[in-house]
C-alpha cells in the first residue's frame, strides 16, 4: 500500500499506477506532472509514497516540453506530406520558432502552410500517443543512416551514454532530447505565419499564462539573427558537432580569436557610427537582458571611442534611484524595484540637459546600504565627452523624454548564437544566458545554482516588461554571443548544477541543463583573452569595476 497526495486529495493504492490514471490528470490542460519534485511524463509508472503536482502551461518547464513536442509534430507532418523536404528550426523573434526548408530555396510557403495546417489538424484530432523506446547507439546510428539524418549522426558521437531514446508516433520516430506530451491531441495551440523564406511558429508561453503572445515584428532584430546565422556558417560552427571539431582539429586558437575578432569588428563599426555623428550624439544608452555582458561591453566601447579622440564619461542609472520611502507601492502594497518609477526621471532629464548644455551638475550618489541618496559628485562635460549610461531602462523613451532623440544613440546588447544540436533542435539563448548567470553568481558571489534558478522567472518577467519592448528603438544591436563560450563555461556550470539534489524543485531545470552541456567538448580558459566579454562570467577580466 502506498499513498499519493495531489493537492488536498489523498489516494491509496496497492498496485503500480500511471500518473495519467489519477483523477486530476483527466484534463489536457495538464501535460506533465511533478512527482516528489521530479518532472515526470504522464505515462510514468510508480508504486511509492509521493506528492504529485500536475503542471499547466504557466510553468516554463512545461512550456519547454510543449514546444519540443510541437517541433516533433511539425517534423512528423512534413515527413507525411513532404517526405523529401529537409527542415530546420531556429529560435526567432516574438518568442517564436523559425522553420525553413533546407533543400528548396524558393518553396511556395503559402501552399506548404495550407497543407501543413491540414495535416497538423488531422494528427491532433487522431490523438496519437507518443511512445518512448530505447535502443543502442549502434542501432540508432543505423536508423539515422537509413533515413539520411547526417546531422544526428554528427552529434551522437558526443553523447556519453550507450543508449539512445526515441519517441514513436504511428510509424514516425524522432527524438527532441527531452520529455514529450502524452499524445498529439495535447498540441492544439499553435499559429503559423509566413516569414521570409520560411514560416514562424507561435506557441503558448508561460509568461502569458499559457496563451500565445500577440505577434510583434522586429525588423532590426531579424537582421541580427540573420547576421548571426551567416557568421555561424563562416566560422563553421552552426552545430555543436561542428564546434567540437574545432577543438579536435587543434584549430581552437584560430577559432576563439575569430569569434573575438567578430566582437572587435562590431565595436569598430559602432565607433565609426558614433564618431561620424558626434556633433549630435551626446548620450549613449545601453540596455539588454540579464547576463548579456553589458559591463564589459561598456568598458570596451569606451576604449573604442577613446581611440577616436573621444573621452566618454560613464554615469550609473543606479544613482538616480529614489529614496526607498519615496517609492510609491502598487495597488497590492508591494514595491517593484525594477519599475521605471523607482528612478528620479525628472532629475535625470534635467541633469542630462544641463550637462549637454555645458553646465556643471551635481550627480546624486545612491547608497544601497541605507537605500537613500548620500551626497553628490560634481560633473561637467565638453563636446568630446559623450555620456554612457547603462541599465534596464536605458532604452526606455520615458527615461529620456526631455532629451532630443538625435542626441541619444541607443544600443541593445544580447547574445544571439544561431546554433543547433541538430536540424530539429535549436539552442535556446535563454538557456545560454541562464548558464552565464549561474557561472557568474557562483564565481563572484559563491551563490549556488539553485538560488540563481530560483530567481530566473522573476528576472525574465522584468525583461519582458522593461527590456524587450524597447529593443526595436535601438540604433545598433550588438550580438554579445561567442560561438565557443559554452565549451568554456561547461566545467564551471556542471559542478554547481550537479549539487542540486533530486528532491529539489530546481532539479528539473538543472538536469535539463546538465543533459544539454554534456554534448560540448571542453576548451581551456587560457585561450580566452583577458578583455573578452566571456571573462565577465568566468573571471580573469582585465576590467576591474
């Protein structure tokens, strides 16, 4: 006899039971369960005492399972109606996935999508179960060879296990490196949108409580993604297998410095743009999501501008925080410290206008210990002193409403690696940033991965509210990703992730990241230059704040 607790309900059983057999599971809103804090598919069988929680689409890990299941279903539908097409997925704008046909440069996308929608609707209605099977690596390679899946053969050699998992749906077989929903009937929420040479796939998001976000085009950001994809091809590192071969071929020195040279080239381009219009540009605003490398970037940009005869001045937006007692709480009585209203916007605008006019200004100094302003510092700038500001609200037009637009040069910074495990499994940039933050927090704050993961959803909420809506206002988007960085961060991230116990609520995320990192071959730190943006996270930077 064993006991299962589901919320306030208590059940006792004598024989093994599946999660899907519990009464609460009879609802397609629940696509996965958590058993004693371990993520389990609804087909999971067990016969021990457990606390069970069924998860909806307002949970990021649940959305991850839904999204990879949806990619499986799309690949299956293509196999059914266009068996000769080879498709590839990449993460794209507006929280969507971009899909394109690799072996047809000019497909009739409207016709393809009409047929794809019909096939998808049919598969969803049939409610076909996904069945997990296991085979040896040798048998898996034979299957890949038979189906001409060279991309899978390339990556499988870096898989440390001797077994490979697959999911079978009717006579189709594929693997998305993670859990799946129980059946095709769970995958009814998605939208297709023709876009450039392919189409975008929108799907429910946790930050939207399981709803599909409204589509927002981002023309500038698309250009950045396109450049990143071209760059990955140039350095022959569009897949993890390609990246690993650089290490194995002893070309890692050249490869690392090619990636760093790409950052140098972008900085040079930025320096030229700013210098060319320096008679107008007085304020350089920098913003980006967490762990984008803003600190190192700001320092390197400052040096780049100095080589052009300019003498930039950095001003911290943190100094414009209001005294804690002056911050107005929301309707629930809570204080959101990320809200733009926590800043003294009027004072910031007046200070910037006075500095631009050549006046001497008292810049406030904020003391985070007392949570109050503690004095000020005198500052006066000349025409060759562009002012650099960096912070979560730096691109927000509310922050600089009084300053003429032509006097502000806005820079959005974010890593944008366009890299895949294989054709059907792109690498998530959100995971890359989370790993950067885990490594940095452990290195500089001795903070465990569990704490970083526990704060991540809150960090993401702030990004969606305050950063992403302003990215298209940028005059320049700096791609801070380095194609080789995960090979370096692996040895830093794994130990702290592996410290998270099985019964931790953060184990699910940690285990997913561990499984992802195992495919990367290590690169030694000694190859990373001291001024590299990566040093901001692994240590050893020549920039001391």
